[in-house]
C-alpha cells in the first residue's frame, strides 16, 4: 500500500499519531503556484463557501493575494467564527475532499485541488486590523514595522486595533498599502 493510501485510509495516523501524519501529508503534497489574475475566481469561490456554507461572520483574503504578488502559492484568509474546529472539519469536505495539512487552535492549512494551499486564521473583530497587518505583511515588512513600533510585545497592551489605520495612527506611522508591504 502506498504512503498516500496509508494517509487517506488513516492507517498512518493510527500508527504514528495525527501530528506526525500531518507532517507526512505536508511532505507528499505537491504545491503549485497560480497567477494572480487566475486566483481572483478561486478567492471568490472560497470566500463564498466560508461565508455562505460555513457561516463565518467575516472573511477577508490576506497574504500574497492581498499584496497582489504575481504568483500565489497560498491563498490565505482571516475569518471570524464561533467554532473554529467545526470550520476546519467542514473545509476538509470543500470541493469533495480538501486534505488538511496542518492545524492549530486558530490556524489551518489545506491542499486545494488547484495545487495551491489554503490557509485560514481565526481573528477577532476587535483586533481585525492587527490581523490584517500580521497576515498580509511580508516577513521583511513585519520586522521593520516591529522595529519602528518598539517591538511586537507592546502591541497587545496598545490595542485592540479594529482597523489597520487605527494601528498606524496609534504608533504615529503613515498607513502603508498592502501592495507595498
């Protein structure tokens, strides 16, 4: 029996545990990129599924898509929901079967049939702006921003930040468009 079949049947999870099975699944999953203009339709479809079928209160595309990167390997969303574990289970059935590659209490990554990854992160409405910044900004941008505000440790005490503008105003910075981050 192949490794993929053992993953799909649950045999690997039973023998090694769910965490190790997730790592194996991540290792055998092929990742492809899609051009930004092709990602628009996928974003609309996933967002509609999250809002209409999964009944999340809010969903917004972040990451490379929001920054308008030419090629997308991971389509990412922040979302507001009351039951993140139920949402992750429901997303595994999106499009017939969407393998869960990795999950935590507030984040999950799936492999879509298109070859790109789908990542969801739970966010609270009161801190939506901070979630937009953290899930959209490139690593380099977030490092520079952290240095400019005196470190990320002070953010929780200074917030919450319902919008990105609130965040930038609080720290005396000019708003930076997602495409520039």
